[in-house]
C-alpha cells in the first residue's frame, strides 16, 4: 500500500468534502499555474466556482469521488484511511489508488521527475512561492564519499 | 502553540531516541551541506558517529534533550506531543519550544527566508536533491487578479 497525505484546516469547504466522501485527490500544480493555485488557496469553494474562475477543467474519475484538475501535471487519487489532529490542521492519510501523470513529466524510468513536474514551493513565513532549483546531487549516493 | 512535525521509520536509531526522550529537533541543512546530509541519511547512529564523520558540531541545549547541528542555518526544538502511524513511517508531532536561526538567513521582517536558508529538496522517486529555485510570486496575493 502506498500512502498519500495532505492537511487542511477544519473550517475549509474541502474538509467537509473529504470527510463526507472518504476520498481526496492531491492535485499538483506546476509553476505555470502559480496564479491559479494561489487563487484556489485564497477563495472558498462555498462562495466561488474555482474551476470557472481559473479556466481549469474538473474531471471526475470512476475511482475516487473527487474531481481532479486536468491541466495539472500530476494527480494522486486517494481513499481516506485515517485523520489526525495536528495543531490547527487535520492531516488526512490515504491509500493512493492511482497516479495520473502527464507523459511530459516522466523521467527515464517512467517516474515523475521533479525537474519536469516543476511543483511550486510555498514559504508560509515569508509568504512566497518558488520554483525548483538546480540539481545538487543524487540521494543515497553523494554522501558515500564522506567517510 | 506552534507545531513542528517530522516522520521516520520505526527501524531507525533516531526513532528510539525520540520516543525515549519525548523530544526532537528539526535540523535544516543548507545546500552547502548536501553531502553531509545525504551521509546522515545513509548511515545509522547505531554504527557510525555521524558528527565525527561529517565534521559537524553537535550542541546540547537546555531546552530539549536532543542535539542540534551548529553549522545548520535553522533548527526547530520540539517537545513530543503525539505520534501517528502513517504507512511505513511514524509521524512525530511536537510543540516548537524554540527556533534557532542564523542571522544571515533572516529576511526583512526577522523571519527565516527560504531564499537565504536554501534548504534541500528531496525527490524520493528519482532520488535527487535540488536547491530552491526562482521566486514565482507572493502568496495570498498574485491570485487576486484571477477573478
């Protein structure tokens, strides 16, 4: 079983959707979608049609009762397994039932490559978004020369 | 109360330390420490002296019974509040009792700035480390022009 996890405040509209449907999707926007992604975080689904406003396209899949964004390069479809209270947030833990990735973001081995997905980094203190920077090295490898 | 969180596999040496001491520190290495950070992830504290091998300096603080790395630009000292099982990992949730940040990584408002901390991104699928990339925009702001 492969695990996906995401956290939200209880006051959000999405919180009720996830608890009610026992499912969630992790939609990973790319750098190109940074304005739309910020808008999605600012407004609530209670009062705005986020898809209509941003021009993004919702798609329902047979697997999990929650929409995904067809323009985003990477989507994880999860079945809710567990919920934990962590300070102001509730952390949702799910079993990943499917991963939908655009062909263009896959690396040599057929796995999503962070340099191609180009996800958005969020600094909650300074309140900025950043892209992914330069390659620093291979994990479980560059450290072998230390000793 | 401000919350810090980190997750580990149960088999790790650090897992036992955290459970025993009911405390943990989140040591955030910078790009410059990527080789040492990889080494720290590869070897176990059961069989290696990670500080001696990497040349990093452990410091004990009065606040929390766990060492921090003096060379790393940002350290969160946490008192263990809760533990959750999430797949293969245990997630530790703590109250942040102190934040130690080098002067040089603080932004205009005295908060740690991701562009100055320069933390390391880890892609667990492709197994690469990356730096933080270019500024994409201000959060809770650039999305306001959508509607």
